[in-house]
C-alpha cells in the first residue's frame, strides 16, 4: 500500500525552521510521502532537500490581477468589520492615521464605509463571495495551479501559512480539487493579524486555547472541524543544541569576523507599516556611541524585519562604523 502523498508548502524563510529544522519533515516521512513546494528559487535549500531524497518542486506565484485584488480588498473590509471585530484593529488604525496624508486617509475611509454598508444589504454578501469565487478561477495562477495538480497525484496538503498571498491561489486550487487540507498556524497572532483565510481546512493546529477560541469566533464553521492545540512547534528549533553556533562561527555568518573584543548590541527592527519613523532610534544609538554616551565603543548588529526594506534603514543611518547590517 502506497504512502499518502502530502504537499508541504514553503513560501517564506520562517517556514524552513518550522518544517525542516525542527525535524518535522523527517517525522512526516514515517507515515506519508512529503512533496515539497517552494515559492522562490533558493538553490542551496532545494539542493539540500533533494540530497535527502525529498521530491521538491519550484512554483513561482503568478501576480494576481488588479481586478481580483480589488475584490479581495473589499472582502478585507467585510472581514474586519463583520468577523474579526478586534479592538486592536482600531487602536492600530488610530496610531497609523498620524502618518497618512489626511486627504488619502479620508478617501480610503469613505471607500471602506461605502463597501461595509453594501454588505448590510440582504443577500449582498452571498452575491459578493460568489463573485470572488468566480474571479479567482479566472486568474492565470489558479489555472496553472490546477494544471500542475493534475500531474501530482496528491492526497493532502499541509501548510503553516494559510494566510500567505504567495500560496493563496494554489491553496484555493488544492481545496477545489478535493484534497484533504491541513494547516498548522505558524504564529500566535496570525489568526487576527493576517486577514481572511479563504480556505476551509479539515484540520487546524494552533498554539493555545486562545487561538482555538479565535478560530471559533471568527470562522464559526471551525466548530465542526478538528482543532488541535499543539504549542509552538517551531520553538523546538531553538531548543536543539546542534543549531547553536560558536561565537566565531556566528560572527562569520553575520559578517562580523573582523570585529574583535567589542560588545555587540543586537537591534531587531520593526516593519515600516507599523513603525514608519523607527530608524530614528537606530540613529540615536549611533550618535550615543559616537559621543561616548554609550561607553566602550560597542557596535550594533541590525536585523531587518522580514517584511521591511533594509534600504530605508541604510538611508537613515548613512556611513557609520558603529552599525552593521545583518545580511543572513
């Protein structure tokens, strides 16, 4: 009897530590045949997985059309107003409004209000979601995904990022093709922060009981689905001592091999979307080192947020012998 073929999606770097480095993939291999799909061409990772005997495929996502993206923006309005209903949304909007141009902000708010009012019309939500379903099926990426799936002979899908736009179209095609759908929500805040999850999964895995309650509140159909509280699986990666580098090896990896006997300040930046003015803090630290306010002439190793652009930080800092940018 053949093992079930399970598609395992990897659409950004954090998924690697969750799926590969924790040993999860090896455990899956005991009872199924993982078929790995990567959405960007990382040759060393693909080579490593193929060397271990895994079937690996590369699928670069097609850009969704503006027509479809406009439909999804309206669904986001519906989702935030009728389903999410999270107080943190309004707190965040209020905070970010100070950084937006007032005219743009008013136009955007007016568009949102008009869209929300339409969803109060009886039957409009049903009509609009039918429109979205028809529209996604006309997307080139969806058609290509359906063609690809026909060749794969798959039984199920496992994703840790059901909210990711890089996987969105593919996962819709997988669901439509009748595959068993399993997701393990990557992080504790993804259910409330990442927007509408369009696919109804057969099995959900979450960190804790609070995440389980969020799923029940936001997606009522999940009360009839399997939801397992598993903890944070990717934390096993940090616990495994084989991934702990020596100081010298770590310095080489992050580009600090020439730095000797200096204290290192680690700074992890936030994304522009939430902290547009944050580079000023790195500027202040740089100035404090330069003037001696921070003693012993340390250096700062800066790590850019995964969804941010490091160039805005480099532009703000300029040339500095105190700041090093992590390129890993």
